[in-house]
């Protein structure tokens, strides 16, 4: 069966407003001036605007009226300036104000970043900035920690300015937002791991393969039958670039991740003569990208690979984080490796034709990212659940982009999932809802979609956190409401508790005979719950099974 043809791409008008956000020292004013001048736009720095309006410096406003009064004035000024086209540079702390964050929703916001060392070099050790007095380096580090998640919440694009000329940065911003013509609907999420890579998200991203082949002369393309059309397009791109494609069709789903299929793939690479300078491409859902990545990780002790995830679940989770693997009869992903792709290409056109149940399954992981890290995601889902499930909608595209950004931040700080302790939670936070979810998945012999199992696991985890660490009832109820709004299950009446409890004891987060769960202290505050009381476990289970959807 061939894959559906991509939908025609919309041709939006040119973007005529760009808002720059970021910490002091990232170059917002310098880049903003250049961007505006090169594209015939007005430029305004909100701090400068306020100083003219109030006839006082920012430092004087802080000193005489206090920071809160300044933030109120800043929010009023921002709302006024957003009525006009042009390039706007916000103050570094503007996004801390929820009023400003609300005003920025849906706008073209670009987050400029730089290292602390680069910021210090640009600002200098002496500064008029009221929040930057004293040790500039330690202050920048503290502000980065406090504000980073707010920048991520409002930004559509993120651009690194470290050791780069301002003109080069301005050109990149212009290309990302489409100031030279129609908007380029591209989001780039950077994974700052040992082998850094980007996830590039836009309609038609598969066509970008040609710029990522490197010096490969032979390319193995892994795909399931249903994606034969997309694989053929990739093959054409590879051949046009002068490389030789080898097409490797895989079984559907987890059937692709067996030792027999794995050995066959190694044999196909040997027959094709792939060397260490060659390339693997995986086009498909999470099972396909898992296997393709593991083949790449193990062939000649590791060659480059490109992930092209084609389901919502793979785009926000399974196909992007550098985990690769295959299954054994004794369990899923018991063999595997951490092996980052050289790039992830997320072509949202390839979602067309995806069954509705698979879309909902992927949304469970999106909602998970919302609960652990991104309030805006939950607002977008709740605001229009139907659009959130429409693969042609801008709302789903934004949800995917936001989820990828969340995962990029987490994976960048903890690729190999080190053991979390208390509130110091690394990559393990991405397993929110997965402890019971994986148990249900295994108990039902993988016949229920992964996302439905995770949805049930999140409701259970919220009920458990309510009993053990005091998660408020409103957030527990919100789990049921948001998940239910997109048709995901929030109650369970299947396999009995004793069997699921036994399966949870085999979970990868378990240490010895001690159960460990990812829980929430509050929205966006994940923690680790260790060895919960059996009565609390039973209470959470009864809450999950007491109602019907």
C-alpha cells in the first residue's frame, strides 16, 4: 500500500513582526537593529521605549518604584508595541510576567541564546543593568536557570548567538521566520548531547535530505511497506546527490525489532558494502527508527544515521532522543544503544493519513510533556481538542514543536538517563506515566497503543502523587480532563492489580525490589517517588478503576 500524497502546502503572507527574547548579553538589540534595517522594518527596544516614555532610566525606575512596578510598566509597553509591525527586543526578564507571556501567544517569537561566558564578555563586569550588579557570571547563570523555561514556553524558534557575527545571526532569524517572502514553517530543536544534532520540523522536511548526506556514497533506507512512497522519494533524493540507495523494507511495528530481522539487516548492509563514511536512514514510526538507529550504532562500531519519524508518537518521543534498540522474547528493548542521529527530519506532511487512534496515542506523550514541563501545551490541547487531533492543523504542528523542544532540553542534560534522586530528576522524568503504562502494555501483549497505556499510567501516577506527596486535587482532575478531551482513556478495567504490580517490579526505574515512580509535586515539578506505601498504591489503583470513561 502506498503512502498518501502530501497535502498542498499553504502559502501564508510574509511575517512583518518579529519579537526577540533572551537573557542579557545574547545580542537582542544589535541583532534587532540589523534585522530591521535589512528588511525595511522599524525597530524598538522595550527598555529604550520605557525610558523615553517615563523620562527615567530603567535603573532609576527599579530604584524608585521597585521591580514589580517596572514589570507592570514593561507589560503595558509590550502590549502597546505588539499592535505594530516591526522588530521588537524585549527586556531579558519580560517573559517572567504571565501577562507578557499571554500577549506573546501565537506570535513570531525568536529566543536568542548564548553561553554565560559569552554573555559576560559582551556585558562586561561593570554594568548599569539593575539586576546584573555584582558577579555578572553567577548572576547570568542564576537568571538562565530561572528564566529558561519561560523563554522556551513563548518561543517559536531558538537561535544560538555564541561567537557568531550579529549579521549572520540576523540572516538566520530572517530565514527562519520568512522575512524575505513567505513564512518558513520550520522549527529547529537543538539536542546538546555528546554528538549534538538538530530536529528540524516543517512540511516537506523529507526534501532536506540532500543537505544532510555528508560524504556518504552508499545509503541504506529502512522503511515499512506503508511508507514505500516516502522511501521512494528519499531514494530519489539520495540518487540525485550521487549516492547509491539500498532499500530495506521492514515488518510493521514491533515485529521489525527482532534478532532475526536485525541479523538480516546487518547482512543487507554487508552485501551493499556500506563503510564507515556511509549512512543509514530510518523512515517510519518508533519501531522503525529504533531498529534503524541500532543497526547504525552496531555497524562497523557506529556509522551516521538520519531519523525521519512519521507518526506523532515518533516525532515527539520515540524517534528523536537517541535511544535505539531491538527486542528479545523476554522483553522490549533489552538490547540497544544510545546513538544519536546526525539529524532528525520531521516532515509533518507525512502525518496525513495517519489513523486517528495513532494520532491520539502520540498526543498522550505530548500531554505528558505538558504536565512535566510546559503549561502552554496543556492550554493548547484544552483550548481546541479537535484541532489538536487534526494532522493538517497549525495547532498540532505547534504541539509537536513544543514537545520536541521539551525533550531536547531534557535529553541535552541527561542523554543516558542517570538515576534521579528526589527532585533532581533528569531524563527519567520522560517516563512519567510509563511505570504502570508499560505494565499494562506488556500484560495486554502490546495490543493496546502505547499512548493509551501511558495515559492510564499518568492518571495512576497523579493519584499516587496526591496520596504520597500532596499533589493537589485540581491537578489530578486536570489529568482526566485533558487526556479525556482527546479521547484517551482515564480509567481501566482490564488486567488485575497483582499481575500489573509484578510487571512493574521489572520496570527499568526499579532498583532491586524497590518500586520508583515519576510523580508531580505540582504542575511542571516532577520528582521521584521511592517505595510508596502499599496502601497508597492500592488507593491510586482503586481510583483508576472506580470510574468509567
